[in-house]
């Protein structure tokens, strides 16, 4: 089976955890273990899980959970998370704070940087200089 990235959160909350899994059932199992610890190991939690279709996770092992500060930044760059409210580093200007995922390199930028990189040379027609 192909690996996929899934994002799970407790119903009613806008923050959650991303995990690499082979299918939705496996993702729910991984996420339940992580999310239930935050809620005192409850037997039942109302969790919402969705697949992050464009996440680039093929080099990560099944069961990888994006949790540490470095992994959260990596998760934004890979498309596992849409944004980080704090603690992210803009790959264009280096500022720390809010960053969001974009679908082309450098993948994680702050609100002050343009989402499309300016051409590196003065040539805007896409041809050779």
C-alpha cells in the first residue's frame, strides 16, 4: 500500500497532529494514541481525520508523527500542515513566527513574503539568459 499523510484533531479544535500511515484506519489508530494522551487517556474521543493529498512524505516511515518543533517545521514544508501559528521559520526571509505552506519551493513562507518567488535574473520569459 502507498503511504499517505493524515491530519487529525479533536472535534471543535483547529490544531492537531499529522501522521504517515497506509490507510485511514491505521492513521486513526496512530492518532488516537497521541491525542488521547492529551486528554487523560480517555476511552473515547471525538476525532476528525483527513488526508493531506499533496504532502510529500514518501521518504518517511509509516507511523512517523510530526510532533517536535523541528518536525512541525518539516511538516509545513512537506504539506502535512497548512501553517504554524508560532515557532515557524520563513524559508525566504528567515523571520520566526507564523508561516504557511505553499506548493512550490521554498514551501514555508511568512505573511510578509510574496508566495511566488521573483525571477533570479531580469529575464521573465522563462528562456535562457
